[in-house]
C-alpha cells in the first residue's frame, strides 16, 4: 500500500467519526496564512489525543511544542471548565498565531501559552499534570521526558510524537539528530522503572510515523 491509500482511509474515517469542525479548519487556515510549517497532527491524531486526555480524566495538561495551536485545541477541549493547559512554544510568531486560534476556539480561559525555549520554561512549572504531549525539537526529547516525569503523578500519561521517523529510528547507525534524539528517549524510558510504555506506529495523511505512550506508575 502507498501513501495515497493511507490518505483515502484517513479521509474516510475522519468523515465518518469526526465530521466538520469550522474552528479547527480556521486554525489550519490561519496557520497556513501565517506561513507556519504544515507539521500539525492530523485530525484523526488530534482526536486520539483528545480521547487520551479524557481517558485519564485530565484536569491539567502540559504540551511541549505549540506551533499554531491545532493540537492545543484538541487537547484543551478535553478539559473541564476549570482545567488548565500549559503549552510551550519557542517562536513568538507561532505563539501569537496559536493564541489567536485558541481564543477563536473559546479556550483562552484554560490555555496558557508560554513563549521561550521549553527547557527554560519547564523548570519553572509546578506539577502535577495529568497528561503531557511532547512534540517539539526531537533532539531534546529525553530532556523533555525527564521534565514531564518530574511534573507527573501516578497514572499520568506522557505522549511523544514522531518517534518512528519513517522507520529510520530502527537504524542504529543513522546520524540524523532527530533519529538520535528519538532513540535517546526510547533508551531512557527502557531504563526508567517509574513508567510503562509502548509505541503505536501510524500511517495516514502524515505519512509513516508513530506515538510513544507512557503511563507513570
């Protein structure tokens, strides 16, 4: 099977199970107009994040890597009215777009966009959080995971995006910094007794990749 088949299947299930969403469509349009890279999660993946947040009964969510706020909206919609989502974005221009998208979605009361390198922001945060979504520079994945674990509680879910890298993650000789960063977080988790984890490989409109899912014991 090829990518066209994956895209057709994605479109079918998105149409059947998600339906139209003008708010999210407007966010994607705003991101494109602002020149943001088209590296958001897909609609189906966004819905997965939303369902995971609901599954753990999330009241506080940590997101590392905001971009234009598309995944932020999916996650924030899972929160109760008095919930909180803290999202870290290094690029001020991206953060400005994200804030506008979040406000249009009516979620600015629960979303706190922090601007600056996440490795500067994370030490200033207090836990616990109920879910963390890591989707920023892959070279820092291991450090992001350590911070998420520090801010965790038993039962917290930590989701790391883009861990399959089109299959390249299995190549131990691959010198790509993103591959090396992904392997580093996998090796860290393998030695971490406080979490249980697995990886779900994905195909679809975003190609071949996957999520790492970890639960804090």
